[in-house]
C-alpha cells in the first residue's frame, strides 16, 4: 500500500477522505472494514464536473471496468468475512434499457465476488415520467456480495427481521388467524401435512420469535437532502445493510460518499465509517 493519507475530515464516528477512490483506497490497510455500503454515480446520469469522475464514460464497458477496478481494491480493504451492498440504477439509451445494474453485478462476479442476493428497492414516491411505450420505472437494484465464496461471511439476519405476516390481518393464508393455537387446526392436505408440531397447535414454534427473515423487496421512499437538487441515498435503505453487514463498533466503508448518508446512519447505529469522496 502507498503512504497512508490524512483524512480531510475527522468526526466522532469516522473519517472522510477527499480524493479519487482508487488513489485513496490504495493507502488503506488490508482487511480493515467489515462491510461496504455504497451507491456509485450512475452511468451518464449526472456530471459532477471533475475529470476523474466515474459515470460520464461514452462506452458502458469503460464504466463497468472502472467500477470493477474500484471494487477490486475495496475487496482487499474488506475483511475476509466482509460484504458489499451495492445500489445501482439503470439507464435508457435511444429508447433501450441498458441493464447496467446486472452488467456491473455479473462483471463483479467474474472478478471474484460472490453474489448473494438481488434486492429490489421499490420507490413508493417515484417521480412520474411521461412515457407511453413502457411502464414507469419505480425500482432500483441493491446487490449483496461477499468476499468469501463459501459460507464464511458476516450477516446478522436477526438484526433486520421483519414482523410475521402469517397470523396478522395481512395474512393471505386460507382460514387466516383461525388456525393459530387451535389443536387439529392445520388443513390435513396442506403444505404442512404431517408436521406434528403444527398439528398439535404449536404453530408458533415454527416461526422465529424475532420475526421472519428479511425479504428481497424493500419499499423505501426516495431520500431528500436540503443542499442537493436531486434525491439521495435514503437512510432507511442503508439501515438494513449496515445492521446486517457490520457488528456494533464495526467499520463501514463507502468509496462514493456523496452527501454522507452512509456515515450518518453508521454513527446512529454505533458503527464507525470511512468515506471517500472526489467532490470537496
């Protein structure tokens, strides 16, 4: 690694480095961070008026290659048990959808990352678009990758569990809540036929007491930032990534720090952060 840099800003829960992501990452120790949560500049979406910026490339392949190079260096900075949570939006060109999130994701897999999940970020307050020949887009992707190709990566499922739906008023199960706690209440020909626990009116034992496992569709409104004229990475989208990806006191890395939302959320949940941002 190159000579360590001094952070541009030191805060209670972390540090911010101003500079090119690759240059700064090269100075950071190997195996330092627990997880990486980030949203890089989208392809040809916005001009940040810097010659080193990512996102203004004329060829999608060049954009993908630059991201692969940055995340390769990030992989070195992550612990062997580390994870990458990557948010990317797509882009239309001449009326055709480029599929940039998946093209980047598959390029990262080719480079050695292991793809664990694709999360759909549903935006209930997505901006309307005057399109007549396709549906209006109201989602983006959030990919979960691990450094380790096996099962040895940190993921705290209990920290982000959701409320159970089966016995709530939102249940779609035939008979709904009438089955719960009643002996012989399970339909004999249902998918749980023969399960003695359920047939003995102990349905509650089949459900985790802290809630059901997190699903892969997250409905989170767009974020706002008073000094920006565009929507930013919303804290509610970042929270599950940080809670599941880093233990209390752990370090969260964001090489495209932007408005600093990842650092803000990390501090709120007693995690430290290291942010890198090209634009002062």
